[in-house]
């Protein structure tokens, strides 16, 4: 079923619109409305994420020291304990000492956030980058 579209007006400073249009052109995008819809969806997903309300989808990309004590065991245990959220994982050996792991998540924002916070407590994780969106 196709979504019903609604037209509305937005007032912005001329220089902001000019730069926005220039950046769209450089990116090869010719539909301002599509980009604004994407920005609105991103904003809604981020608010859901902060407010702990509603279904979200996301990824967490981890970099960690492969040889860190018990890190693999801790990551696996955490993922199994939150199996209802974890859709899948991808593990890549970045180099001899470092692994990159991407965890795809789906679930209630508060539960996804709790999982991400628990990941951050695992010793040996060098970085954890989260991207969240909603199904809008």
C-alpha cells in the first residue's frame, strides 16, 4: 500500500536552502523532498532511541582486541542473552590483533539501548558505533 503524501511549506534562510541544494546536486540527488523525508525519518528514529519508545532497527559496529581476555566469550554471552534483539552478526579479522564485528538489531528502543550499553562495558572494545533507524 502506498503512503499518502502531504504537502507542507517550510521557511528557511535563503543561504541555508542554497547550500542544501548545492550539496544535493553534488551528491547527484535531484529530489529535495526525498532527502527531507529521509531527514525526518532519521530524526524520528533518533527521538525514539532517546525516548525509549517504539520499534527500532540498527547496527552496532565494534572494533576490539581479539586477544583481550575473555572478550569473545563475553560478546557471545551478551548476544545470546539478548537473542530476541540480535538479528545477525558479521565478524571480520581486521588484522592479526583486531576484529571488527557488526551486530544487526531489531526491537524496542529501550531494550536495544540496554544491549548497546552492556556492550560498552565489555573490556577490550576499542570502539562501538551505533546507527539506529525506524521502520517508517
